[in-house]
């Protein structure tokens, strides 16, 4: 598969990692439905495209609908990132790469996106069709000057994201590099995108991602990388078969909550599936403070939602190092911040989470009093 040879691996002796499934309450038994309540007030969204190998192979004429829908909804749904999760192709065939390249590069200059290699994607082909030199101006860095392991910055309002791509079965040198990158960006909310990480039951993949050139499974990634950083907030992966989105949370060693999601529509698009093709997109809708996320799982081919168990919401940890009361984010609390809070109370500017200076969950006269006190202390 790809350009790596499967070899046995002796798992490291790690302590078992506890995880909690995100609670979801399905209300109907319908598999597909046309309408649902739209997401509540949200500020921005990310679109996640799981394994596309089977729609690419078995229904190439439908593959463009994924990116038609994304591009048609960039503005209406406030999409700020499109994250791929690997297995772009099924057999590493030229025509599949050409199709994927043609469709994904339609997003150039329209919306930021990340590209992940899966075990069905040869590294040589991946780097040929997605060469680093075509992306160097929009990325912040790469492990080795290729697209296999990269990171980019996305700033939305006052919230900073660092979107990391980690190659399938990455070795220790890659994880050491990733540790350095994350440590150097403590004020960024890090979202790790990779191909194989958690299994369909929510547990970390312990074995089965063996490669001939040194590799790490999901459990290795957690212990050597993910759990070490207070600012890693989410991990998104594909690879393992699950028609439902898998969503679990674990505690890092700094007490932070890491949300981990498996998003893989592969089984729905399989040749033997009576429901294929689907062209699934998982939408993540974020509140203005980035802490609440609503999920939708939508077929761009059927133009229907898939199972209400895949439409849910959850809370995520958010790194926000801005000073309370520093409304304009310039690192100083003064007259302008006081004026901004007053404008918010008068309704001449839109409300945002940073006007809640007291942190009580509401914006009122107490926030104006508090910002005045803060300004007096630093004057």
C-alpha cells in the first residue's frame, strides 16, 4: 500500500489512555434526511473531508461535487479552513491524482486548506501532485521541504490556530520536529490533522500502521507528542472504517482536554455500498470564542444529512492569551478599550466574547466598570 511495506511492530509499554465519548442523543432512526435545524449562532466554520479513495476510484464524475459544495458555501457558511485527512486515492493511479489535484486546487486563493497523505497514497505521487513550492507562500513551515509534514497559521478575530499536517506513520524525527513547532507557538490553538490515529471505538491505534522506515501508531503519537502540549486542542483523522463520526476526549498531561475525531466516509462510498456515492463533508461550526462546536455530516452528492447521531455539538478547550479588557488586542488597556465597551453596550458594534470583561457570560454595565478599573491600574 502506498510506498511503505507492512512489518510487525512491538508496541511500546504505555499506560492505557482514558477517553470519554462525546455524548450524542439520536432522536430518529433515519439514515438520510433533507433538513435539520441550522447551527445556532456561529462565527466561523471548518470543513473536513475524510478519505475520498472510493469516490475517486468508483465515481470520479461525482468527486467534484465535494468541492463544488465547499466553494459554493465558503461565504454563506463562513468556512475558514478545509482539512483533508488522507487516502486521497485508492490505488495511487495517475488519473485519480490528476482528478484530486484539479479539484482541490480550485480552492487556491479562495479558502485555506490542508492536504494529508494516507497509506493508499504513495509519498512520491503525493509530493508530485502537491509540490511544496506551490504552497510555500501560504505555509509557515515544513519538516523536510515537502508537503508530508507541514503547518500553517489561521487567525480568526483574536483566536490563533496552528493547523499541523502529520504524515501517516510519521517517525520519531517528525514528532520531535512537531514538538518544537507546537512549543514555539504557545498562544496558538493547535489542530493536528493526520491519517491514522484513533480506531472506530475511540481508542488509540496501537498497532497496524507499521512501516519499513520507522513509524509511530496512534498511541505513540499521543505519548510522544499530543499529550505533552497544553495548546493542542483537536486531532482529526481518517483511516479506520466507521460510517459514523467518532468523537472522544482525553486529558493531556497539562490538564487540557484534547478532542479527537475520526471522520471516514470510506464505507459509504465503497463499491459494495448501496448508498454510494456520497461525497461526505463534515462541518465544524465554531462560536465566536471558539469554545462551542456544532457538527453536521452532509452528503454533497445526495444533498442530505447522514444520521442524526452525526449531528451534534461539544465544547473544546481554547487558548486565549489576550488580557481581559484588552478589547482591541494591542496588549494595553486604555481609553480606546473603554470606548469600545461603551459602544458595545450602546449597540453600535456587534457583541463578541471579549467584551465580556468580567467573564460572567453576559455583557453589561459591570464590564464597563471592570475595564475602567483595569485601565486605571495601568495608567
